[in-house]
């Protein structure tokens, strides 16, 4: 199944600037693991979606809307009747990549879906590569894909490319 990309019309550019600052204010000091050629990005803890802030609540509402819109395509692509699953965000973090930062190929097993909402994508922002296909997702867009799909972020050639990443679990499976 190919990744799905959605444009977010409910979070404005100005609100994205605030989300970007929230990520910066909650970063770990050390970057995540990269490779011998480049280092990883800087990330928050795995409970970013639990921060008590109106924009985080707005982000959560948007992500649940995207999940509810996309899961029938993953679970029942032929239009069969779909049961009403309960979803849960399990792990959510903000991440910022600077010049020559990226992340090695990995997946998010055992989760069902992974979702990346892009906040800041200046010129030179690295694309995400999922199953050897490149996706140039822009600020204000969200990409959702199977959590078991191998993916990575290539070299970044700008400052402060930022996104919020989360893993999705089916609660009643």
C-alpha cells in the first residue's frame, strides 16, 4: 500500500511557527543516531502530543481525523464495510533536522500506521524515503504509511526542517 498525503487546512502557517517553537523548547540536547556520514535530528520525548497547549490539542484532533479518513484505504481498499476501530496515538515526538542531519532506514513495528505532519520545510529540506520511493512532503502536509514500511530521511541541506511524528495503534484488535 502506498503512503497517503493530506493537506492540513485546519492548522495555519502562523500556528505552524508556534508548533515549531514548541518543538525547539522541548528538544533533547543530543541528536538521535544517524550514520558515519551524517548525524541524526534532534527530537523531543515520546509524549509530545500530551503537552497541555491549545495547538497540541488541535494537532491531535487533526491527526485523528486523518487516521479515520485513511484507515479504510489500508484495511479495506476495495470499499468493503469497515468496522469502527478505536485508534490510539502511541508515541508522538517533534523532530528538527539541521544541515547534514537525517535518520537511518528503520520502521516502527509493531505499530499499525505511522504519521508525519510537516511543520517547517525550508528550501533544501530532505525528503522522506519510504520503501525506496522519495516523497517531498511540504509544510502543512501529513503523510501516513504502514508502520512496518522501511523509511529514512536523507541528508538535509537547510536549518530547522521540523515535523511531528506519531505511531498509531488499533485499540481493539
